[in-house]
């Protein structure tokens, strides 16, 4: 299996949203219609968010493809920061791998590729959060060298 990573395009959104919805948490919070079992259309909100990401420097959504099919996605955002002597941070968000690809090294390849992109951009720190309801994800990130150093908090508005 050979996976290729690239920047996402707006026409990739149905496949990306299908990946975001491909777990218990995502099923409850994402919205996509399917035709013949394939992701078909997504709400305009996703296109608006994608456009906003696209115009923000240092913020990009990526996809991984195997044989022309999108099987992975993640968002990488570079964050200028004053702490840690002005260390540039890279924030990884929205990591998803197709259920058919899990356990085959796709997630490893994606995260390692994002780390190298971050390093190449001058980041000195890569950070991410994972939902406490996903213990397998926590173990996955720890296996890749990430450490649980902070308690994350959110306030939905």
C-alpha cells in the first residue's frame, strides 16, 4: 500500500466529512448525505469553514490517498507564540483514518508526515488534543512519542 499526502481541495470535502463522521463521536456531530454508500453532499458550513482555513496563512487541511481514494485527513495549523522563547507551534486537529485503513500504518504515516511538515516550517513543538472518549487514540499518540502534559479545556459558544 502506497499512501500519498497532499493539500485538500474543496471537492474533497464530502470524503473528508465522511471520515470525520466515521466514528461514534463523529456520527453525532457531523452532517453528510450518502448516495449508494458513498459520501455525496455536505452542508455549506463545511465549505465556508474550508474557505476560511484556506485564506489563513499557516493553516491547511491535508488528505491521504491510496489508489485515488481519500483514506485519511488532518488539519495542521502553525501558531506563532511568545512562550518558550517564541517557539512556533504546530497544532494537529481533525485526524481521521478510514476504518478500513486502521491498523495498517496509515495513521502512523500521516502523523509522521505532519511532524516533518511542521519541522520544515520551523516549528519547535507539535501539539494536539484527543477526546477522552477515544482511549485507543491516546495510546496511538503516546506510541508516537506524544506526552500528556496538560489538561485540555473547551468552552462551546
